[in-house]
């Protein structure tokens, strides 16, 4: 109830937001720490991981969530992950980053060291699971809440470019959030055979993704069309068709679906060659930490089917619960067409989900 009240009426509870830090391989990195004001006793601790976004831990939605989690009676630490703020996937830094941050949280005097968990959003959800397979992290964690994560990279990239995904023999299609394919291409385009010289296009896509994060505007908004045209005009003529596949104007659908499918497949291959840890399969099979998986049904950045597949792949003794909700997702499109009854039902489901998350630790 305290969580919900703080979410609905920010400032309902007095929350201390104080600077923190953690050390990763000799570097001192910043963090934000939230805790109920005036509470002297040690509390459970949550490490909250954001996804790939230019604003990082300063994302307004993430800050509101952290305050609400603190209101529920916890110390919440949101670490700065510079690589993720720069939209560089950098999967190789995931384990040392999360290990360092989780140790810093567990060692705080105001945290109960045996009641520490991770909440990961988006890319941070799957990477939390990858990190939790590390013995140095696993022995500290009491639970993981993975929200909006992915299970298999080829399916994720296919959805990001074409909007198509499948589950149990059924095919779904939704217009994907372009932000996904912008940072996918912005990291790995030059890894596709034949595209090694497409550095300018790769940089242009990363500029688009960065602009979307900084403007706090959904990437499918037509306000990005002038920037697309400007960036396209700086590219060599032979690179422009590839840029158009990743960043068409809002009025232009995918012209060549077969080519889009091929590029998505090759882009995922390039990503896995560069960052093998983007494949979470080995970590999933080794996971022994109680894990709750959640996803928004109308998610346009990562399809809900990825969390279903992720939950099914977890060892049976690790999976606590899988919840697919119609209320929240990475980007817009939720609650459209829901009746009052359906909204009430989904609200109850979400309250139960919150209860399960808090109960994890």
C-alpha cells in the first residue's frame, strides 16, 4: 500500500535520496540511494538496474519506482552504469559491475546483508540473471525480479526490426519501438559481413537513439523525421538504403520484409560475435536464486513472449512466478481498449505482482 500510494501521489512519504558510490576494478562510480526518512533500523536492500538509456539512473520513471520501493520499507540503490548510459551494450562489464554494486549495497550499515535482491528492467533484467549465475553474486542474493527481459537475441532483434514474434505456434505482430533497432544498429551494424565500412551509418543510428533518450520522446514520434533526414544526408549514397531500413520516416513502412528479416538475423550474429555474454542460456541453466519474471503484454521494445520463454527456461526451483500485465510496458500502447472490468482485473494482478516482488527478500 505504501508503494502504491507513493506511485500515485509522489511525496506521500518522506524519502531520503542520498549520493552513494561503488568501486568497479579500481574506478569509483556513482549511485543514488533511497531510503525511508527517519528509520534507524537496518532494512532489506534492493539493487535496481536500468536498461540502455542515455539518462540512466536519472530516468524519471525509474526514480519514481525507486522512491516507491523505498516507501515499502527498503533501501534502494540505483548504480550508474556509464556504458549503458552511452548506449554501449558492453555485456562484458555486466558481471563485474553488478558484483561490485551488490557488494556495496550489502555492506551498507543500514541494509540487512541477508535480505538483498536485484530488480532489473529491460536489458538490465536479463543481465541481472547473467550476473546472478556468478558465485560471488549468487551467494549474496535472496531474489531477482526481472522485468521486460529477453531470452534469445535472434528473436529480440527480429522483433526490433520487423515487429514479428511468436509463441506456442501463434504469430504476433506489433509496430516495434524504433529505439530498439536504432541502438541495435548503433552497436553492431559494422559487424555484419559487407558492412564493415558502415561506421558513419552506425554512428548516425546511435545519435538517433541518444536523442530519443535525451528528449524523453517516444522514438516513433514524427518529430524525429527531420533528424533522420539530416543524418541520412551526411551518409555516403551506398549506405543510405541500409539507414532507411533502420530509420525510415514515420510514414514509410518496411519496403523489403525479406531483407529486413535477413539483416535482423545477421545483426544478431554480429552482436553475439562481439558480446557472447548477450546469450544468457548458460547463466539461466546455472541460476539458483529465486526469480520472478514480469512483462508488459503490449511492450513494443521487447515482446512479452521473450519473458515467457525466459521463465520456461529457468530451473523449476528458481522460478517464483511469471506475470504478464496489460498495465505497463517499455513504451506506450498499454491499456488501450481495456474495459473497466479488465482494468480492475489487471490492477489486482499488478498488486499481487508487487506483493510477490517485495516478498522475494
